[in-house]
């Protein structure tokens, strides 16, 4: 059994599923462009391993300002696994009602903002409440979930609502139920998840479309770019100007925090 080839084939199936979502991906990019062109930000949140998609959006090479990456270490810091700051605590905290409100209390939100909430299961309380709070403030919400997995999973909320219930647009990572994609003879449980593969593809598809829209609007983004492409001087200039722009945008959020 060639499990490497099997995994790669299943990744291709994910790509095929995402290809069918091009119109939705373009819509998400259009919404995000409106926020960025208005001088506002796209709030990006994910707990657990969904943090990977938050950091894939910004900041990294090939990315640009306009995003507010909301990364709570108490929900995403997995390195210790057990003990202080361990995984048990993180999994507990992502299902504590009211925590999302405490997180968003730090920012001054505006109806011109948009939000991208990532949760493979779409069932944990904090990301679901986060989307609910954004919608209450008339902010458009894009949800990135794993559709098949969410449909088979039980919401941790008492009302049974899931992330898709508070989304204006839903994108699907294309991974299977349970996420892991490889079954090995003699092993009772599958291995090798796929939601991160699909999630990262969707994130960068949005990013590409968004860069096109911002450039067409005569506001080309300041892209973090390697010196191997543009040279040392230009690379430093881009990094400094991109970080400065991010600071100025975030300053507006902090200035109006709680309003």
C-alpha cells in the first residue's frame, strides 16, 4: 500500500473541491477589499490548529497589511502539550462562553470591517461566539470550515448552533469527516489530516484575488517580499512600510476600543 501516493491523491481531491468554490472565494476577496480600501481591517480568528490559517494570511512572505490576526496564546500554544500551558487547558478554554467577548473588547469595531473565522469542526464555543458577535455588530463574516466534518459533529453550545449559522459566506476546506485521510491496515484510527491543506489553499487563493482587486483600485498592497526577488534594499523598504501600515491600521482599532 503506497500511503504517500494515497495521501497526495486525497489532497488532489481537496483541490478539486476548492476549485468548485471559486465564486465564493472571489466574493470573500471582494468583501475584504472593501474593508481594506476603506482604511479598516479584516479580523482573522482561529483557535487550536486553525491558528495556522490566521498566520498564513498575515504576516508572512507573499502577504500584505489589512488583516488583524487575532491569535490567543491560551487557545493556540500547543508546544508544551502537557503541564503549564498544555493542550488540555487550550481545549477547555475554547469552549468557555464569554471568552470571545473579552477578546473582542480590545478592539473598536466598525461596520466597514469584515471577519474571517476558521474552525474545522465549526462546533467549539469561542469561534462560534466570535462570529455571532461580529454579526451582531453588522460585520460580514466569512467562515472557513470542513463541511462534512461539521455536519457530523455536535455543537458544544447549548442551543446546538454551529459556525455556519453565524456566517454570511461559508468556505469548505474539503477534508473528510474526522479530518485524517489515511487508513492503514492494522491501525484502528486514521492519520494525516487534510483540513490544513485545504485551508491554506483557500487562504492564498483569497490573498491572490484580493491583491488583484487592491491593485486595480490603485492601492497596490505592500507585499512582504524576499530579498532574493527584489534585492536587500527593496525588501527592507517593503517590510518597514508594510509593518508601519499595519501599525497605523491597528492604532485605529485600539483608539476606539470598547466603543
